[in-house]
């Protein structure tokens, strides 16, 4: 069963001093937004589709001028072929760092010189990242991160992140990208019980799409942050801009990250 609703909406202006309106629903805003990484971890710990229903967004009909050019179709027809999540483009799960670098060179030959490497401070995974322009037409820069397991040293996750430049046009671009990607993923045949679309999971975070393939690999699309109009009303603390993160994850239930052994401290 696919839990799908209308197009993703921006987060409109603050209503008074303590409320934000999200998809026609007023929710309390305490000024402390959830970090995207924390939300992702929470999602991947097995919070079931049935529970998502308790926080569902109201159903809305998509219109072509609602989010600019982002709405492709309201009810995409799924493919007959089962979807498989192997990685992103030519970078596939299980590759070592050198193999992944070669894949990135083939995918983005003009951007390979910008590839950087870092060690995640807490998970101790190796992360290769670079910025790429217009992965989809007229969507601006996206940062792609290739994450290698702490023990295996093999590719376990790829993240793609688009961030608004802070104005209304940038917000529309991010939201349009979310809609286009959601419609694309809804047209694929993932495991039916795993598919969730357009669910509000926190005050400034929407699960745009989530699904697993037959091997338990995950695709996850999250929209977080506050639209420009709402940020301009905030006088107390700065608000994060709209950010869209697309993740391809090999094994969400058993991430290959550093963990302190029991009794070590």
C-alpha cells in the first residue's frame, strides 16, 4: 500500500510568535529545529508505516502552478519491474574507495577535481564529497557524499543534498525538486509495505518519500527547514533554510559505523 498525498508545500509564514503553518496545519515551533541527521536515524530504526498514519498530512490536489514546475503528476503509474537500489549512478554499494572514485570520475568528469575526503567525527566512516550543478535541470548545486563503512571500508550510503539560497525562488526550486523526485520514485515498484510519501514527522521536517527494495536497501527523501517568508519574521533565533536530502542506504538496520564497546568506559 502506498501512502501518498498531494505535493510537498513550503513552510509558510509564522502565525503569531509561537506557531508555524505547515500544509494548512498549525504546529508549535519552539525555535529549536531537529537536525536532519537525527531525523534520519530515527526513521531508520524501524518506525513502522502504521505509525506514520497518525501524523499524516491532509490530502490535497496537485496543481501545476502550486509549486512552480515541480509537480509532474499526481498519481504516477508504478513500473512492472521490481525496483532495485544499487547506489547512485555508477557508484554501487560494496565498492571500495578507489572503485568509487573511478565511478565518480565517470559520472562527473568535470567535477572530480573538487572531490574531498573526510572522516566522520563520531561514526568514523570515510566520506567523499563534491558539489555538482544541475543534477536535474535548473536545480542549482547539490552536494553528493559517498560514505564508506567503518569496518568494511566499502560504500554503504550515498547522500545528495540541495539547500535553498534563502530566497523565495530558491525555496521553490528545492520544493520542485522534492516533488519531481517523489513522483519519480512513486513510479518505481518498491516493496509495497515500505512505501511512504508526504508525511510530516517533525515541525519543520517532511518525509517526502521512503521505500525499500526486495533486498532491504532503502531510498529516503527528506525536506527540512523553514521557507524564506517565515525566516524573515523570526527575530529571536536564525532558522535553517529549506534543505532536501536524498539518501540511498545499503543496510539501514545495521549501519557499519563506529560504536563504543560495552564496558570500555
